């Protein structure tokens, strides 16, 4: 049952919501803007309301599998529930439907880990907004939020829950950092586009 739920979490996480939304608008998001199928590029290409829609859908891709796993397996199967969270994010980043070329996993991870520890997720989300307002770099805000969550979990969760959840969140943060490697290079060179500007190209 645990393995089946993890596979289903991956398959749901792999559904390219940004691409589906753009196709409904008559566009292929991969051929416009940065080429990424996530909410940031959806906002640049389609407009702010579509970015919000893609964020909500990607968030749900992470939260729903975790909620279902917790309902089916119960709190005692926490390791299996964590596998579902990680699988959903992995599905978004490496979607089988798009030859394993997906998005960066931030919104899907937010949904998954909000379902697991909402207070720590609220702390990370607050930091995300603060960094975004201060810097106007979505990538920087995303990386700060991704790495703050495991530390917030360690401080706010009971010891028995904190260690495995923090470890899973750290693994996801590493994956998100890997997917942002070109953003980090551009940040270092001062070439990263700020929110509201259209980049010439992004991998």
C-alpha cells in the first residue's frame, strides 16, 4: 500500500499544470519566456492571475497525496507519508509525461510540507514573501524558503517527528537548489531577472 501511494503521488506530481493551463490559452509555455512550466514563467507569459492559478494547482499536487496518505496509513506510517511528499515533488521536477523535464518544485513542495507541518510552512512562506519584497528575485525567495523550512521543523516539531521530516525537507531543498543552479549563476553574475521583467532566456 505504501509503495502504491508513493507511485500515485509521483504520477499526480508529474501532471504539468502550468503546461496544461497554457495549452488551454493556446500556447505552449515551454516555447515562451524562460521555457519553464512553473508559475513564474506562467505569470510572465500569461499574466498574474494565471500564475496564481498554476501556483494553486501545483500546491494541490503536493498537498493532496500527503493528505490521502495520512488518511489511509495514519500517523504511525510517517515514513511512508514522507515518501509520498518527496515523490510528489520528484514527479513535478522529473515528470514522466514530459520526458522527465519539469519545473523547479517549489509550489509542489510547499503543498506537500504544508500538509505535514503547517506552522513551519507558514514561517517559510513568510520568509519567502519578505525576501521577494526586499529583493524582487523569485529564485532567491524560493531558495530561502526551501532551506528555512527544515530548520523551522526542527524547532517547532516534537523530537520524534522533527528528525525524519527535517531530513525529507532537506532532501527536497537540495533538489530545489539543483533545479535553481542556473538562477544561482545569474544571481552571482548580476543577471537574474527580477519579478516583473521578462528574461531573454532561462534553462
